[in-house]
C-alpha cells in the first residue's frame, strides 16, 4: 500500500494517507471482509454522512468513543458493553460517565450492518471505521483502516478509570499513559488535535478558567474577552452548570483543521491537559510539535492518520482467542 495523492469529497480536496500494515502474522488486514461483507465500508460511510449531517458534533463523539475504547484492553469494543446485574462495564468509570455519548449511533450502524451481513462485522471494527469516516466528513484526512478485530466478552472498569487521560491531568502523567499504550509523544500531540472539533463540559474546564488561564494567555485583551464568555457559561461554583458545554476550538469548532494548535499557542486551551502541551515546563518536545502542526496542517494530518492507525492497532490478544462478533454491541452474545 502506497501513499495516495488526493481524495475528493464534496469538491474539497482531502489529504489521503495509507501506510504499510505489519507483517503476515498481524491479525488485521485491509481486505478482511472482502468475501464476507464487501459492502461494509460503503454502508458505514453512507450512514456516517447522514449522522454527521444531522449534527456535526457526532463526528467528535465517535472519535472520542474509539479513543476511550482503545485505551482499555485495546480496541475490542469493551466500552460499548452495558452494565447488567452480573456484569460491570466501563460506561460508568469516571473518565467515561460524563464524557462519552454515541452509543445509539453505534447501535444504528450495527443494525444496518447486521441486516446486510449478519454475524460478520465486529463492533470494534465498526467503531474504528466510523471514527475514520467521521474525521473525513468534517474536513480531516483519509487513511486506510485495517480490520479483523474481535469483540471482547469482558470489560474493565478499573482500567477505564486508570488508563484514560483526564482533562485536568499534567503533561508527564499523560505522556506516561500514552507510552503505556505503545504511543509516542508525537502520537499524543497529534491525537490530541482531535480536540479541534467537539465540545467539553464545564466540570472538565472549570479549574482551568478559574486557574491559570489568564496567565497562559498573557492577559491579552482578546483572550480576556474570551475568558469572560467562558465564565458566563461555566460558573465558579462546583454546584452550578457542570454539564454546560462549549467548543474546545472556538474559532472553527465544526471543522477538522489545525486551529486547536493556534489556540494553544495563544495560551487559550480550554482543557488543562491540552494547554500543558505548550506551556508546561516539561513540554520542550511537545511545544515544538504543537508549533510544527500550527504552521503545517499537512504535517498534522499525516501524523494524525499514522497515529490513528497505530492506536487502532492496539489489540486485545485475549479477544483473538475467545472473542466474538456481537449481535448487539451492548451485550455479549448468549
């Protein structure tokens, strides 16, 4: 597989990247469903076009859902499992309960796939493909998605609580969490660029806007106006407005571009975890990467594509031994 030159969507040129898949022993391939469900990519793409048209925020919701899935047991669909009387899932873990949505969107796509190819396409693959298509539909890059994942029969509330970076976390801790998943500092900065779309809840940025925001933004008059608007959305009292939301990129909130890195360079990052990449005393390397992506969107797009493939290739080895293709993404098959 070699680099493709361009991919055209709605008369807009979208950078298109493809990368070598690991060797023959690697369980994921680009043509895994070639004979069993050849229409899967077209079906997901068509449905995602409708879903993002209904609400552009759905793109960010699915990318985030995929990220939270892969950071716990690998990309195995465990985040999609509902809790039952005898099963503890990941949905109520602290990084997920007030952050993740999109479960009904996954159900919707899964139902369509099941009607065409029953019992063939895993929920883990469906989520991975959907995240790629979501990125494209809001202006981001295309990349090839290796498939062949199995759905796990288990989830881990504990790993969901400990593995997923939080909005108020410091840079060193976040780097460590990415490293534990086999992801580099460059992967971390690129994947964090997905915050160029989507929104955050007040409870996740309150400490930032009542903390060092005015310091990192250097008392810029324009930044002061922005900060005042954020404080209107998010009151200082922890008992008020916790679920109020605002865009993480206040310039082009529905467009996947490199604007978020310009935001960080102005010191206006909404989340502490993002702003740390540019202003932390430990962020010499991350600061340089942020500046590079702010200057060169193509470089950001290429690395984001590579990093999404790399993250998508984090696998749950147990699911390849005793995993399954769930009929419903919410429950283990019975």
